[in-house]
């Protein structure tokens, strides 16, 4: 993997560039649609490629491990051949999903014992097994196994959790070094900064992660309920320490405003379920602001979903028609809304790159954060 920065914004820490993997090059900063089980809900791959124009997607180690199983995906030739997506893929390590299973998991020094949400069966994830599973899945970028602390979190627990994440990272790095991808291409391992919302812990964690000299670095444990201002403070703290020459990935973030503010702080990579999950529930993101398409005010509005948009869903469907589909509980409603929202997020990233290259990102961002988050 190679990461190249081509432009920086004079008014902020935003930067634009490219990340090259064996499955293609991605222009940064970029957003990864979430395909939990290997596919984005309510979309087929042609739509993700042609209508959404996604450059990269994310899949989930925990879910693919449980179903259909890493052995099945590996037997197909890896995740790219299994799901038909030929562009880059990132898999998370399963740490966040295990964190979310608070009532049915137990942390130990060796790893985490948890129960499947599908059938209740018991399983164990260790740093080594997380690497083995992701090697078998075959994503281009794989994540170290970590512990995501909840919010709020007591300081003493955050200390113990962060130290455990660092010990697990050493084991991930060691195991990654003695294993290979069985599918014949290169994979990159990203460590994850933790430390909850405590500045001193975030600084220590960022320093440790930076010392590992990985090909890229991630920031985890944010967007878990803390105020947005705290998220930005922690991101800024960490990005002052993580090497500027490596891609920075802020995990699980977020709204359009969150993304723009964090691009300004020097983040290059994002993922979040907001555009897809909210879309399936009738929330549309547009260049004018946010629409709840189920509201009665759109019943006889025959204008496009986004009058300034140029994606498939914007050109071919009106607000009134999409509202009708939602009220009628038609499956097509979720499909159209998902294409629209992901297309909007791709536009947001593309326009961010253009503004960075032109040296105008900060002033553009300050205007757009207000405009994009207003309720219509």
C-alpha cells in the first residue's frame, strides 16, 4: 500500500491525496459504505459501482466469521471474489461488535469470549485469531483487534482498557508478520488509537501507535455517545501525534457535519452506517439540508430528491413518489433512499477534495456544515 498527499488546505489541516492498494487506488479523503455481511443493505454491486460511484467498501469480520464463515469466503478466493466487488475493501477486526455485546461477552487477557447473536453459541476472539480470520477474508486493509470503551467510561477502566489494546496490538503485529494472505495479494494492518475521552490517554495511545510504524493508523472509541465537540478535541489531539505521512482513519463517523469537521482536522478515511440506516428509515441528506421523506409536506412535491443532484435516484424519482413508496412499505423505497444517501456522501467527499485542491476548504466547510444539517 502507498499513500500520497498531493494537496493541503492553507486554512486547516485538511489534505487530499490517494491511497493505492492491490485492488485499485482510492482518492482521499474518502468514505467507505458499510457492507456488514459483505454487501451494502438494499443495494446490489452494480449500483454501488455505477450509481453511488463508491471507491472502496467496508465489511465486518464478526458477522462474516459467524455467517457464512471465514472458511467459506476463503474457499471462494477471498471477499472480493465472494461478493463480486473488485475494488478495495477494508474489514474491521470485530472489536466494536464484541463491545456492543455487553451482556453476552467477557474480556480476558487472552481475548474475548462472546455468544453469537444468531444462535447463542460461544466463540473466542484473540488478537491472533482476528488476524487469521481477516487474512482468510482477504480485505486490502485489516484492523488490529482492540477494546472499544463505552461512553461514559471511568478513567481507571479507560487506563486498563487502553493498555490491554496496546498489548493486543503487539500480538497482532507479531502474528501479522508471520502470516500471509492466502489469496496472493498484499494486505495492510492498521492499529487503533484508544483512550476514551481522556486527553492524556489519547496522547499516550497515539504515541504508542505511531511508534509501531504501520502503513496507516485508525482512531477508535469515538462517536459512541460523547458530545461532538469532545470527538473533535480527541481527534485533534491524536492527529497532532500520528504521522502526517500515513493515512488516518476515524472509525464509525458520521454525519455530514462530523465528516467535514474531521477532514479539517486531518482525517483521511471514514465509515458509518448513518447514510444507509437513516436512508432505510426515510431520512435523506441533500445539498440543501435534511429531509424526512415520510412527512406529509412532501406528499405532492414532484421535484427531484435533490434538485442539484446528479445521481440515479435524484434524476429519476420525485419526493412525492419516494414518500408514496415509504408509506406503502415498498422495498424499492429503501433502495432509492440508500442510493441517494450514499451518492450524496460520495459527492460530499468529492467536493471536499476539490475544495482542498483549490485551497478553499475551510471557508467552504464553515458554510456547508450549517447548510447541510438544517432540517427542511
